[in-house]
C-alpha cells in the first residue's frame, strides 16, 4: 500500500534522468530529487538556491540551507553567483518547483490569493527563486496537489511564468528556458500540448479515474488520446522514499565517507 | 577600523527609529541575537530588508518594529507560513505593513548594485509576472549593444547591515564560511554595519572557501556566541530545525507570541551583555 503523495513523489523522482543538473525547491521537489539520487539517478547534480552546487545530503533537508547541503556540496557559492552565473545563462537542465496555484498554461502563483494585493485573503510566501528558475532552466517540472483551488481558471497573481498567454509568449518576453514540460500531481501527470501549450492529462495513477481528475481541475481539462496508467511505486522506490522521509538525521550517515568528502568551500574547521 | 563593542552598544549606535535595516544570512548565519536586541531596544518604523524574512523578521514584525518590508520570500523554510507576517499583511496587526516585493535574484542583484556604487542592476527576470505592477524599482531597459529588452532593478542602499559570522580577530577583521548568502554585498551596500561573531580570536586561521571582510569595511563587531540560533554557524552549531517547527505554533497565536517575547526577549535583558535595555546608551555614530 502507498499514499497518493508517495505516488506523486515517486513519479516526480522518475522524471529526473541520471547526470542532469537540477535546481531544487524545498518540499516535494527536494524529496523527489533526493529519492532519484538514491535510486536510478546517482549522478544527479542537486543545486539549491542557497548556493550549494552538487549537494549530496543523506536525508531530506528541512530547508534549502541546512548545514548538510554545504558540507556535502561540490562547491558553495554566494546567492548573487548562483542566480547570475549558474541559473541565468541557462546552464541548469531542470528546475523543480512547487506551486500554490497553477493555470492551464503552467503559470504559477505563490504570492497571494483573494481580495486585493494589499489586503489579500491569504498571503503566501512570495517569489523566492521561482521566477528565474521558471524563466531560465532548460525544462521545468512543477509538483503540486491537484484541486479546483490549486488548478485555477485564473491566477490572482502571476509569480512565475510558464507559457504565459500561449504560443509565442515566452519568446516575446525573452524567457530563455523551455518552460514547464511536466506537471505532476497526486492524481496523475500533465504535459503541454505541442500546438496550444495548454496542459493535457497524459498519465493517470492506478485507481484514479479521468472524471476524478476533471473534478479536481478548475478549467475544462483536456485529456490525451494516448492517456496511460502509470506504474505504481516499486517496493524499492517505496523503501528508499520512506527511509529518506522518516529517518531521523542521526540514524543516517550525515556525510559521505571521509575519502569522498569534497574539499571545496564549506568544509568545517 | 571596526570597533569591537557589546551587542547592545552596537545596535544602539547604528539602528535608529525609521532606519532601513538589512539583516542578512541565507538560512545559515542569520543574526538572531542582533534582531532580538533591536526588539529589546524597542526600535520603531524600521524598513526591514531581507531576501528571506524568516523567523527573525516574523519576530520583529510581531513586536511592532517594522513599518515596511522589502523582501523576496516570506516563509518559515520547510515548515510553512510566517504567522506574524501574515497577521500584519492580512489583518494589520499589530499595525499595517507596507510591502516591497521582489524575487530572490532581484534582491541579490539590488544588493550587488548597492555594493558596486551603481544605481541599478541588470538581469533577465520579472517579465510576464505580476511583480512589476506592484513593486517600485523594477523597469524594462534596452541593451545599447544588442537591442534586447532586459530588466533593471534599483540598488539597495540600507542605512545599516547586520550580519552574523563565525569569527573576527581583535582588529575587527571578519571571517565566515559555508553558505555565504548575500552578506558581503549587504555590508558593502550599507552606510553602517554590525557583525556579530561566534568568537573573537587573536588571528584568523586560514579557512577554505571563507569570505573575509577587512576591518576597515566594517563598522562594529560584537561577540554573540550562539547568536545565529535557531539558524546556525557552520562549524559551531547546527540548525535547530525543531525550533523552526515549534515556531509555527508559538507564532500562530497573538497571546502566545506576546508571552514568548516577554519570556525570551524582554525577560532576557538581564542576560544581555549591554546596558539596561530600558535606557540604551547612544554611542556617537
């Protein structure tokens, strides 16, 4: 047995290919990226916006700045450097983002919901690194739980741009990355239609119906004629995920063996 | 040359009502003890600048020190909301809070411009988002060489930067390492600066990857061992993730937050190394 969230995390991990460079947000993206590194993608390069490049945490860090990230990184750079030298020129293969709200073009809101900007019903944390990750990575994967509230017809605030208002939008705005090519939820996965760039349901989890996905979407959902059912998590994937998610820090090796500890910045005295 | 003083004296000398203050430290090396001292000295009408407001600004906002927040991401990393921040924005408690909102990349570049003595920085960003409509200091700019439209963000020039570092020597040279954030830029962009440190040593030992701020570029240095808690100082302490989780409950309720302030900030005045917090000494600055 497994939970919908576990299927979501495993699906997100599977989307990462070995050897990729991955700009990781905290939460499910970080959990999934670390799972991928522990299963099929041991050479996945994890980059956190705290400036830790090539971090290899032995557990899922709570924040993007936990000490274990700096201690295990290939390099630790400043925040201006991580954004200006590493992200902005398009060196990163995939940006892995969460979202509070998403529209059919994969635009993201993480700023505010309801009423006015000055006096919102719900104030969310805001942009963080997401706008530039969404703009510059070669591809973007968005992970979020699916509901009529999160899959919105119209966003109250566009924090990070997906495909903007449709074909040609990214080019017109000068956004150099490829945009969101995959959205992973707790019900299935969506990809942009090559012609309209609107999200289309292309994969569904075992035991989930298309009607159920429609009920959890705030716009009229398009469904791919090639809709497939995704394989449930394997025993190995589930075991690795549960170990990562539940292991108290002390019970796992905090650092790789001494021989492989990188000597770049960030080593303790 | 940096002056080595007590934390209370450093804050009294540099942070005045109405100032623009940048307390930096990206998850690592957050100057919490200095933030507590600002609360204890009951500073008001501050414009608080920081990439990730985090718990330190949640406390300052809840304590009524802030008039305006200039920021990129206001959350409790890995945990959820900053409840005092939300209460101020959504319900104007303890009073309303003006927002000037950017992305992290925008904030970082604004600090770089300030440190570089430039009026603005150039970046790719913001285009197509709702941010420019609600935030001053963002404008399109055309490259004079390629004709490309890029984004200009205005420089940050705070009155005061406050950071925490691992060590300083007795001359006030400052050394820090690990996740280094935007602290160097914040100090160089600001008119005044305070650096709290884990320890003051005779000479700074060589440290791979360390950033050194020479004494003549720093205003005040104050010893504050453990002064990053619940953030951490690599090599000295670990991030207290349990406190970050506990803060969610403490900060959710106004009364519980007020009780926490009374017990841990105002009540801790006697433990501070500085003068009576009710009558802080004002050093010349």
